[in-house]
């Protein structure tokens, strides 16, 4: 603990952190930019892993990927209030900064950027970024989290990109819709950052790792496994040349077997979340959201529609 406190006090000492002296914690944009100034002058590759804390193996896998790709790794830790709707779990969202610092340090991160709300939104949420074409379906539909959710996500990620100015930023596939929104924002606004999407990390039984898994009781966790089973059932149906309706029915049956009612269950184009053409070789995303106890869980699987192979033997 004393070592963690020392690191937090040494927020101006980013040079040792970037030269093998352990992680440094910075809390202002000025400190962050000062810490990265030398690396940027030297043309070193900077990777950013944006998080809301409560780090788990999914986050750590992103840090490891950034560490393998980049010369400098920054982990941001900020529970973004603008992506929470009224009545959601902003106040109870898991927080343990000291643990997060230790985990990020153990994975080789150089800097942990942990700003206050006032630092990120000095004038309140007065300027926003929207990607409506991708943000008004699935989690962004009005009957679910609503379009304000992805407005909050896009805005805070744009701010983090401007604050840190990374060369590469890392996100997990579990938040697939979020990754599409961010990719489109980066493309449309000509942001000079490459987006890398890394595979969903799961427990051995298939449950996708999430900070909100901490809300689950043992019995609820067993029920939560039905999300992964539903994805597998739909994927198996698709592989067997089933229709979209039949694949959805197979997924729904897996959820019903665990008494889980989906908030949404969809199969959409993996490119733009529109209705798929259902043509051979097309990539689709099977996407699920469901509430299990206090936890709102999401999961997805990207599959390719099978290509029908002719059984005719050439003569």
C-alpha cells in the first residue's frame, strides 16, 4: 500500500515509469501530456486501454495486447457518468482503484490516467459526439439503455483520444456495438488512432467476463450461463443452414430453459447492425442483453453464414 501511495504522489515523475520504474498515476490532462511528451517526441508508439475500472481478466488481456504492440501503455480509469441513464448503477458500479493500479502495473502498464469528473467535463457535458446510425439499436434503442448511452460513450472516448493522443486504442469484442460506434466516429472525424478489437475473454464455463458479474449470486451466475448457451445454439443452427428465425428460436429456447427473458435477442449484420441479407458468406452478429438479478449482461458472437458447396462432381 505504501508503494501505491508513493506512486500516486509521484504524478510528475512519469519519466521513471516510462523507463522501467513502475507505473505512474496521473490525474490531470496536463500531467498526462507531460508524462507522454518525451515518448511522443521520440516517436514511440503509445497504446491506450480505456476502462471504467474494476479490472478483470478481460481488461488485463487488452493491457497485455497493448504491451506487446506498443512502446508506451496508458490505462485510463474513469467511471463515465454520461453513459448511465437515470436509475442505472452509476452509484453502485464496482470501484477499487488501489487494486486496479496493482493489476495494471503487474501487466506492465506505464501510466494510469484516473481523472475526476471535473477534469473530464470541466463545463459539464456541454459538447457531445453522436453516431446515430449505429447508436439507436440494440443497447441504444429507446426501450433499452437509449441513445444517450452511446452519446456518452462516444463523447468520453473522443475526449480520452484528444487527452492522450494514442496511436492505438484497445477494446473488447464483448462491447461489440460500442466498437462499431467508436470505429465509425474515428473514421468520420479523421481521428489519427487505430482501433484494435480483441476477443471476448470468458470463464471456463463460457460466461463472458464483466465487472457487473460481481453482482451475481451463485444461483444467478448459473442462470447467466444461458447467454453463452443461447449464442452457441444460434451459431450451431446457422452452421446447419437454418433460417434467421430458426436460429433466433434456438437461442430463445436456451434462455427460456434458464428462465432468462432477453432484453433483446437479435441477429444483425456485423458491419452496420442492419437486417442481414442472409446470403452465403455474410458476417452476422448474434447479440443478447438480459437482466439476471441486479446485473444487466450483454454478450455476442460473430459468425459467417455458411457457403453452400455443390455436391456435383466435376467430370
